[in-house]
């Protein structure tokens, strides 16, 4: 097994992109749910 620092940086870059995508989707779902709650409020 060879240690290649370039592969570590590439792996970290991919991890940051993946985690960023996850948080982007979660933020979009949160925003859509807030909009839907304002459009269709529940009965109290």
C-alpha cells in the first residue's frame, strides 16, 4: 500500500461536496415545509 497525499485531498474534497449536498437538500426540504405550513395552517 502506498500513501498518496493527493488521494487524501481528493477524498476530502468529495466528502465536502457530499455533505454539502446533504445539507442543501435538508435545507430545501425545511424551506418547503415552512412554506406549506404558512399556506395551509392547521386547525387549532
